């Protein structure tokens, strides 16, 4: 596959064709996929893949058996290509371009189990497993699944909260390298906090980068009295120090060592801000390094224990953390199985459930 696109992925496995174009690839449906498959492989008078299914005659002839096999192959190939699409969405190689693609991308990103099926017209359907038709399972098995899905939902929320916390830490840790690159002229500042910070650094104004109430990076101009993360008991001390620094700028005379340090940073166009030592009450000059601007509370993840206390939950957690789609299944002895939404997993969900391998005693007891 030389390029990635919605049509390319969903048409790449059609026999006899290495690639597919928008002009030749059938609709992105099971019927469209099977239509192209049958047009290339059906013999004269056979009626194609779906002709055999619709025919009321033929019994168990070899031709009917072959046609049925072609039908299964077309469904298998179709769902394999849907799995390829999901993988490309996960890795960011493509962007969703329709409802089911958007739903799948969202569910993969948020770690919610979902199933992939095709409706009566052959259109791809993506559904939360908790809301999907699970009638192929016994009532007892459905109860097991719903309990397990609830546990996964709780765990996914904890994983997402930890991931969001880490993303804020990463954003703050990246502030100083970004400002240094801008100062060195290696990269231009982007619109937003970067342009504001670059402007203040160029004019020697002390500022601190932090997070606003929405978790976005924001710039606090200390010459304008912006230091909301400073304890109330220390704000008057910091306000006095800001006044002293402004006076030192106007006179060119640094009465204190910290003033001289701040003036040096300002003259070099380097970012800096003033802080108060909570132990001594002395004024400190700091840069916007991650060690300085990451709040202490962010260094502890919201959930040290995400609840992955069984092997299948640990498997689910690894898929959630990697943004990989999956669903829950039940084994013959009533155990939960985590199945990835790859070609095998999707095709397995769309096959009739084999009840002969299930333990009837387990089904009665659960």
C-alpha cells in the first residue's frame, strides 16, 4: 500500500488489484466489496457471490458451496480493511471523514469498548459495546459482560485523568525549551502565549507561565500585578519587590543582589520571574523551567491505582493507554476475554457464537 486514504485502505485487499482509486473502488460497504470481488472471480451464469445466496435452487452443489465461501471471504476481507482503517486512525496516518470513523476515533481515544458490525445494507456500524446488541450471549453472559464493561469504564476514566494530568506536566516542562529556542532565533513564536512571552522577554518584563482554569498555558505579567499562584500571605512581599525592581530599572541602580540578577536576565532578553522563598521570605529570581513552574499537586497523578487488578483488566488498560480499539468477549468457561478490534477480532464478533464449546454448568451458575 503506497498511500493511505479511506478508499485506499478499505479497497486495498480486493483481489487482483494492488491499489484502488475513487473512480474504481465500490462503496465502502460489505456489498460494495463483495460486488468487486465477485465481478473478478465469478464464473458465467453463476450469478456472482450474492446471486448464490438469493437463489432458491442449487441445494448443496459444489457451485453453491464455492459461492458461500466467496461470500464469507468478502465479509472477512471487508472487516480486515475496516481494521486497517482503525489502525490508521489510531496512529494518526489519516483523519476521520465520516460518522462511523469519527465515532471510532473518539472511542479509541477515550478507551471505551466498542464493536464493529455491518447493517442490512452493508454499511459499517460502530457502537459502544454496552449499548450494542449482545443477544448472541445468554442472559447470564450478558450480565457478566455488563459488569465487566462497568469496571472498564471506571478504569478508563482514571487512565484518562492520569493522562490529562501528565499532558499538563509535559506542556509546562516544554515551556523553557520553547522559550530558549525562540530567544536563540531557532523558531518563530506561535500565536498565543508564545508571542506574548517573547514580547515580554524582549522588553525585560518578568513573567511566569502557568495553566489557566481550562488547562491552557497562560502568561502572568508580574509588572501588572499578575501572580495568582502566590499565597495571599506573600503577595504583598512580592508586590513590594516588583516595585523595587521597576525603580531599579528606571535608575539603573540595583540595591539588592536579586535586583542585579533580574536586570541581567532582562538585558539578555532571557525569561525570568520573581518569587518568594517560603522559608526565609527572601526574593528569588527564577526562570520558567519545569522544575519551577510545575505545581506540586500535578506531580502526583490523580489515581495511583487505576484498578487493573486482574490479567484481563491489565490487558484492557494497555490497549486504552495506547489508544487501541477493543471489546470484551466471554470464553467457554465464563472468563472475560479482551479482544482487539483488529481483523481477527472484528470478524470473530461478527460470527455466530459457538455454543458447543461453552460450559453449560458455568452458564447456569453465573
